[in-house]
C-alpha cells in the first residue's frame, strides 16, 4: 500500500493535512493526518475521506497536490461531504486544496452537504501547466432541510504562469433559502486544457431548445467560455437532474480517468 | 450645493445610463422572468440582484476609486471573476461607453491631473484592447475624477464619505435599471416603479447590500445568488427578448 510507504512516514504534517505527489508511474508521496484520510487504490486515483463522512465545525483540512507531467490523478470522495453544525457558534469548517498540475488532474468529488447552521469555507487553488477538470457542487442540506446553512463559501482559483485565469467564488448565506427556490443542487464545473471536450460542451449548450415564455424548468444549466476555460453551471430540483446534465457533458472523461472517475455522476 | 454634490447629481442623473446605453440591459431580469414566470417575484429578484451586484462588484469599485494608478490590474482581476459571458459583455459595453462620456463631457469637472491621467491612460488601454473597461471599474475611476475626496465626509452631511456616496449611487442605479426593465417588460407600471424606488425598504436593502459588499476584499468577492449566473447566461437562449442581458 502506498500510504504506508517509507516516503510518506517521513513527511511531518499538521492535523487534517495531506500531501500527494503523483508521478507518471506512482504516487511518490501520499501522506495524511487525522481527521483527514487519503486512500489510493491505484496510482492514478485517490479518495479524500473524513471520519464520519464529514467535517465538524473547526476542522481544517488542507491538501497539497502535485501532479507531474504525463501523470493523471483523479480525486474522488465516497459519498457527500457533510458539513455538520458546529458545537459552538462561530466555528467554521475549512477545506483547502493547493495543486500544481503539470499533467492531468480530475477533481470529481461528490457534493458538499451543508447541514443546518453549518459554516464552511472551501478554497481550491490550482497552478495549471497541464489540464484539469474541477467539479464543485453543493446540495441543500439533510433530507427535508433546504438551504438552512449559516454560511458557505467556495473559492476556486486557477493560475497559469502566475497569472490569475479564473476566480470563481460562491458566497452563500441564509438568503439562499429564498433565492434558490425549489432548486436543491447547484454544480460548478471548470475545465481547462481539454479543447475538444470544451467545444462539444459549448455546442450542446448552444443547441439547447430556445426558451419560450412561461416555461418552467426542473433543471437549468449554462456553458460559458471565458479566458481559456470552460465553465459549466447547473442547478436542479434534485441532485439526479444535475447528474444527468453533467454525465452527458463529461462522459468522455472516462477515456482519461477510467470508469471510476464518473462514479459521482452515476 | 457645492461642486462635488453637483458632480454626484451628474452620476445619479438618469440621462447618464441613457447615454451609456444601460437601458438595453436588464441584469438578468428578463431571462429569470421568462424561465420562471409563475414563481417570479420582483421584490425578491430585486433584493437578491442587489446583494449579488454588491458582493461581486463593490470591492472592485472601491479598489478602482482608491488605487486609480493600478486600475488595469483591478480590471483584469474583475474580468477573471466574471465567468458569465452575458454579464461580462454588459459590463464591458457600459464601462466603455462611460469612458466615452467622460472623455467627451465629464472630464471638465476634474481638476486633479493625476486622476485625469489615470483615466486617459486606462481609456487608451481599453481602446487598444489591452484592458476590458468593466463598468464597476470605470465607475470607481470616474467617481474619483468627480473630485470626491477619499474617506473624508462631505461637508454639511452625515458621516458618509465621498467614496460611500459613489458606491451608493452605483447600487441605486442598479436598482433603477432593474425597475425600469421591469416597467418595459410590463411586470409593473411606472408609478409602481417610482413607489418601490422611493420606499424606505429599498433604501434599507441598498444600504445593507452595500455594507456587505464593502466588507469584502477583492479576493473574497463572488456570487451570492448562483442561479442568477445561469439565468443571465441563458439570455442568449431566449426565443424572444427585449434586452441584451
């Protein structure tokens, strides 16, 4: 198992931190410390796990990732990441990912599930010389709990050669309870460096049926090409609807990350 | 009335958005309305729209106002957070038109050579395609050009600083834009639009959203209403439409 390899035990880490280095043939570093767990079934796939399937208020997860040229790394989770209500008010759960991508990175977790009164901040910063797909999505809460979160911030930044390409920030608070209406899932996908797939995504959006007055949709999505990235946003009355949109658009990722990589969309 | 108050009136005048062409944009109202006519509520749209524009744009207007010498970088950073093409186009169209209004008419109100230079240089970069010329950025820049001093309360008034007034007028203009679009779409009549704009509740909403936006750093600025980006993008998919955004 790579996570018990000698190289990983030498890395000293703070609680909740993890480090991964993916080379063309193996994970040369795979280290983590409680409450974070990183499990790698093979050298191009890694699961981000947390104890109890979620993050408790005050927990801080920080993962630094390096993907070498010609290497491919897929990140998945096992089920939604629950953000629990903090034991004391004011405690914020944090998840931070820093990645240097020289090869291919597919970050395809299940959605974040912020519980009632939870506060969450996610920061994901990518320095990209290769290519990447980032899926960042959130659902309304626990069963029959719709958007009762206290605050939720997700900040995705992509840099190339030190220049900011995209910064996509979502800032949710108690006002989303009203503004999301009956939509219970919102997904944001950023694609960088996959020109053919990006062109096909845009084409299928442009080919969407024209919207006539009075249509009411259960799911809604858009594709935008900006500053060399493709940004897909999708919302649905339930998670399945969003999955069906994304599955269609991202289907060909299987050719790169294997069948496993689209499991979150199944 | 002193000069700065006169200048503030110029920025608040509805002749300005007419010249700038702002009235061909509805800030996502038309698309949102067409996508969900049965569930549509103007009051709630307006509130979420104001919050959204403040959380995304206010930190950048503030920055352009405070650091006019670095306006190109601020403009590029704002472009990087604007991932919806339709919003981007609308912002850039209005921003560029506003620069033209400045260079053709408003320039004479500024006696500050440094600011005039910053605006001139920025305008040249925009014309050359080196900068985008986003609306909020230009607003902050010409707001500074209006001779409104930074951080110092205006005389004979409450504690609002000149900068706060520039920001308030921007958000007020956004509310007016949404309401005037609603009138053109026949959602409300012109009296009702004036009624909403005059109501204490809209003042409260503008101030609250503004305060929220002012607390944010540029790096934290972002979308508070995720559906708005999707609706606004889908303006291009509408079968029939009055507006460009």
